[in-house]
C-alpha cells in the first residue's frame, strides 16, 4: 500500500496575497488543471467557430493588414512577422485568461479573508481522500495528536472519554445533568479550521469572582446548545460547524458514567478527579454503570478505520475509560486497521508513578484484553536537563522504554524524535502524525 501524505498550512495571510506560484495548484486530485485545460480548449473552439462564421478570407484580410502595418516597424520578412504576430496573439490570450482567473479568484478569496484559496481547495479535494483515522483518548494528549493529524487527512474521528467530573466540566455535569464537555471542547478546538480569535474564545476561562469563575466559554457554549437542542451529540455537531472542524468528535458513550478505581490496598474510590493519589497504587479502574454502551456511530467509525490510535493521554483517567465502554475493545480487536498505541512521554504522579512503557501496555491489556494494537510508538529524544528537573520536582519522570519486554509481548516498537520543544515535555503533533501515517504506508 502506498499513501501520499498531503500537508496543508493552516495559517493566516493578507487578503491580496494569493500565491499563484504555489505548487499545490499542480498537485494531483486538486481538480484545477482539468478546468484550466478545458477553458483553453473552449476558447480555441470559439476562435475556430468565429473563423468559420466570419469567413477565412476576412481573417486572412485582417492578418495581412496587421502584418503590412508591422513590416516597416520591425524590418523583418513577411514570414518572421507572421510568426511574431502569432506568438503575440497567443501570449495575449494566455495573459487574458490568467488575468481573468486571477480576478475571479480574488473575488472568491474575499469571501474567506483569512485563508488562501489554494489551501481551501487543497483541503477539500485532497484531505478528504486521506486515510480514515480513529483516535481514542482524552485530555491534552488526544488534542495534541489531532492537531497533527488534521494537516494530513480530514477523515478523523476522535472518540473521547466522558468520565470527567472535575473543574468546569464537573460543575456543569452536576448542575445541568449533561455529559462533561471539557475534553470534547479540547478536541473540537484541536480539529478546528477557523480564526484564531474563535479558538481563543472557546478556550477562554472566566476569572471573575462569582458563579462564572473557573468556567470555560466553550463548555458553556456546548452546555447551552445541549439545553436548546435537547441532545448532547447534536450540540457537538453544531459546535463542529461553528468551528469548521476537520473530522468529527464523538463521546465514547452517551450515558452518564462515573469512573472509579480499585487500589492495591483494595480500597475503592469513585470520581475521575479524585483517582490520582500519590499515596496509593492503582490496581484497576472501572465504569459505573459497567453496562454503558457506545453509539452506533462510534462502532461504525472503528469498523471503517484504516488506522486506530490509542492515546496518548492519562493512562487510567483518559485512555482506558474508552476501552471499558461495552463493545469498543471488541470492535478494535476485530478491526483490520493498523492499530497503534502512543505511549506517554512522562509518568504521571499518583497514576503511573514508576511505570515503564511495558507497564503502560500491560495496564491496557489488563483492562481491554489482548489484540488491541500491534505497534507502540515511543520517544527516543532526550529533553533538556532543566525541563527534566522541572518535571522531577512535580514527581514526573521520563517513561523508560524497556524494549526487550515489549518485544516479548509481541508488540512492534516504533521510535521517533517526538518532543515538541515548546517549554513542556509534550508530543510534537506534526512528527507524531507523520510517524502514524508512515506506519500505515509501510504496512
């Protein structure tokens, strides 16, 4: 299988700065060249038609008069002047076509002042032909992955955990009885193709001293739409339209679920926000009710996927909860897609303290069963000493990749330089996306 990995620059440009030298005009499948050729051919047909209609003698007469005018000016023979005239007419025709197309495109461009027309066409014509990817998780890990994937394909389905019960999401969940919108919002923003101001607005958190304190505008927006439309999923779809997202975001389940944990001392706690405990070791997590089911749309997306990505994200509170929803793990197992687990870069205090890469894998298998993935993506790049010390103070350490044990588990290891280098130890969205799609291409 050979897959061409497209790329689209999601930036802002001056309204008049249309780059007609952009090589994307020539990319296969964009659907521009065929229309330009058809335009030229049509103009030729019109010229031939007028020649017949007006009579060849009239055309020849006009040609002779023009040449008689040009002969004294050029000093060339009739033959060369004839050639010069033909070349000038052809160049003038092409210039007219180019100038008119440029004017038309500028007119269209003014309708979308913050996007280059060629990129918009490229997105529509090429990215929609990209591979179908399903990504499961939650939190910043999943949204970081989505930011990279959307540059290469728009056939993305993010399956997001809805077990969050802390912060703004938890308050809205308790007060309005809706599913927590926080992780959903992060994924919508990550997949958005809209103005930076709109993205900033959806991520804005109120700092006032009052009822709005700590609430996120995007969460309130989704909650309001849910109240108006009477359906959480419909609210997500409408929010997707507002943000013009590439792909779709789906909750792992539409049911009101709670995440609980059983620790090594056999104590039990219920509530995603209180599960991480530095004094305890998690033995397993569970959903209540345990019979919660996914929507048909989630299962269909998994069945039709060419690539299924699990993680990155908080192992027990963001990634594993998706696998606990009834039938999701089975659907992944039965899928013929390339199945990949993206291992976390750092351990998480109170959740995966002291975990190696194989420990992460064992926890996934323990909760979801064997056959969930064939590959694991790990980072081989060292972070700066200062950054590592900063994380050490918080009790987080680099995840050690114990290759021998992973290979004994039958999992193929894919290594890459995956650090973002932006003041945090996080995955580089673009490099991670390229590595995932390269794995599909190699298979």
